[in-house]
């Protein structure tokens, strides 16, 4: 092997290692974006649930006569 062939082989190995590192970095970024999107979606769902809970509590506070009476099936008698 000549020194030119050795240099070429070393450069090919270095290029392959750089490509592997780049691919891993891109996969990590893609995974981070997927996690961020999922967390954003879940945050929206939690915010919606909280707003519904507040609406129900406000309705119960403002109109206590609308709360259901005992239907006879309660066990805590």
C-alpha cells in the first residue's frame, strides 16, 4: 500500500464516522421534537380539563340547587 492509499482509507473512515455522528445528532433532534410535540399536546389537554373543572365548580357554586339530590344508591348511609 502506498501512502496515498493509506491516506484515502483514513479519510474514508473519518468520513464514515462523521456521517454516523451526524445521523445520531439528527435522530436525537427528531426525538426531542417528537417529545416536545407530545408534551405540548398533553399540556393543552390538561389546560382544557382544568378549565372544564373550574366551569363545573363555578356552576355548582353559583347554582347550588342544580346539584343532584341523593338518588337512593349511595352507600354512605
